[in-house]
C-alpha cells in the first residue's frame, strides 16, 4: 500500500482542489515537436523578412511592402503603357471600334469621373438639381463624343477664354418683365404641349423674350445651350414655383474647365466614358 501511495504521489504536482489532484505528466511528443518547429520557423522568418534582430531592418531577402507596391505599380504601368500609346494615336471613331481600347478608356474615364465629376453629376451620372443628368440624352450643347470633349475641355461659363457661354436672363430681378407677365410665361411654358390653352399675349411674350434661345416651338437651341422646354427633363424642376423663380431670377450655373488641369488623354477617356453612360448620341 505504501509503495502505491508513493507512486501516486510522484505523479502529482502536489496541488489539490476539492479533492482533484494535478498530475505531473510530461507533455505529448507531438506537441513538443510542433513547438520546436514553430520556434525554428520564427527564427527563419526573422532572418528573411524585415524584423528584429536583423540590423539593416530589411531581412536577407531585402523585401518590403513598399518594394512590393512599387513592383505592382510598375507592372500595372507596363500593361497601361501597352494601350496608352495606341489610345493617344487613335481617333474617337477608331477607339469606338476597338474593344480593348474601349475597355481601357472606360476604366480610366470611370476613375476620372468619380474623382472629378461625381460630386455634381452623381456617381452614376444621374445628375442632381441644377446639374444635368448625363444618362438621359438631353444635351444642352450636344451629345456626340466631340461635343462632350469640347465641353470638358473649356467648361460652361467658366473662366476659360474659350468656354461655352450663355445665360438665362433674370427677367424679374432686372425688371425686364412684370410679375404678371412672368406669371403668364410660367403658365405658358407649363402648357407648351397644349397650344389650345395659350393666350395671344402669352405667346407674344414668349416669342419676344424666349424664342431666340429656346426656339419658336420651345424645343431648345444648342447654339446657346438652351434647354428643350417640351420634354420631361428639367434641370431645376417642373413645378410652377420653380419655373417662375428661374424666369424671375435667371440661372447661370458654371461647369469648370478641365483643359490643363487634366491630361488630354484623361479628358478623352472621360468623354468616352460619359458618352457610354447611356445618353450619348
């Protein structure tokens, strides 16, 4: 009995809790082997990669995340360069016919659009109040790629000397028309598609003050960037109070010019991307 007790005692650490003894058994061989392998791996990793205790901080492989990033950028630039030269030497017509150049243009154009245009026109080009919807097909200055390219280059009412320029007069603020006449014009425009409701006086007002830009029948004029007043696409709104306010106070929104701010290649990519949003002509 005494030998059994001594043998049992030798197998414990001497600690006991509520009658439960802690045995002093050796750790399994597989666990110890795994521990030593982990130590060996850690030592090798320290030597190969940038970490202590290597003095130069680069590791024997001289690897760094910055170096890996630069290598990735160089690889991307090589791929980009493959198409960049071809893109720069191709016309819009040639680019539209080349699937790879279109992918290149749309990728670059989308990136440039999100960085420079989305804040006003929306991430998908759907526009906001006072900022045109680029997917609707309602173009104030033309929706062909060349038209879009020109608008991007010089802007609208921008400081650039070649900007596209026009202005909606403030007929009430500048006392060109009375409030009563503006009220008649507002109702006239709201009912442009129903000519039977026109009064001769309202029609005369429109022809004298609005037709030179918006056209005699209200379908707009791209020469002046004048909107079509007969469709369902409105830049500021199609309710009575909004149209009255536009006629009374006028509008002169500004689109910035991008020439010399962005590279010509980027502007061309933007023009193609915007044209492909769904509203291009």
